[in-house]
């Protein structure tokens, strides 16, 4: 089962890179971005499960920022920082 999930993540990452025209300077950078993408994907999945249970009012999805860490995203967006307990 874990292999199927990992393959699915890899496929989604490949689609993400194609859709948003992402390319990285090295295989190591690609590996690091994939790890961040996976972390963000898990957050999206967890949030959307809450949506299905009626615990939140919106869904989340993959976007052009899905390969960025929260810190990178905050720096890119003029220093906005989410509250520590806000996910």
C-alpha cells in the first residue's frame, strides 16, 4: 500500500511540475521540493477530510505554491506569517 501511495505522490508531483512549468536546478533540489510537496499534499488531504466531515467550510488543492515551505511562502508574500496554531 505504501508503494501505491508513494507512486501516486510521484505522479501528482510530475503533473504539478508540468502544469506549473516547474523545473529545478539539480536532482537534489527536485528531491527536496518533492518532500515539501508531499508534506503539503498531506496537509491538503487532512484538511479536505475535515471538510467532508463538515468541520470546515472550504476545500484545499494543489496550486503553484505546493512545492514551497510555509516559511518560503510567507517570505514570498511580503512577510505574512500564519498563526502557529493555524493550519
